[in-house]
């Protein structure tokens, strides 16, 4: 009895996870790409990449990735505290 309930619940969960909305995901991806172009596009143009080329797109992606990594690095999870900018082991 319990095995049957677990298998039915697993099946429902699996099918529920497959019910994503591709149109909403596409809109979100387009919105993110427009944000990347707006924020990092001018910097890549100043670095010498021509607009709407593969090199320019790669530059935008790398700049965005570096920004995300910097944002994640700032948290310094177990030692991060909102009341000071840097954790104690980075202070000088």
C-alpha cells in the first residue's frame, strides 16, 4: 500500500515537473539577454569589439559571468555579515 502511494506520488511529481512553460522561459531568456547587452555592450565596444559580432557576444557573456562571480564572492557565506563591507579575515 505504501509502495503504491510512493510510486503514484513520484509519478505525479515527475509529470508536474515536466509541465514547464516554454514561452515564459523564452521571454525570461530574452529579457536577460537584453539586460546583458544594455549593461555590458558598451564596455565591450570600448574594448574594440564590433557590435553584433560573435566576439562581441562572447565578450558580453564573459563580462556578465565575471559580474555574477564577483557578486557571489562578495557574500563569503559563513562569515558574511550585513553590518560591514568585508569579513574580518580580509580587513587590513
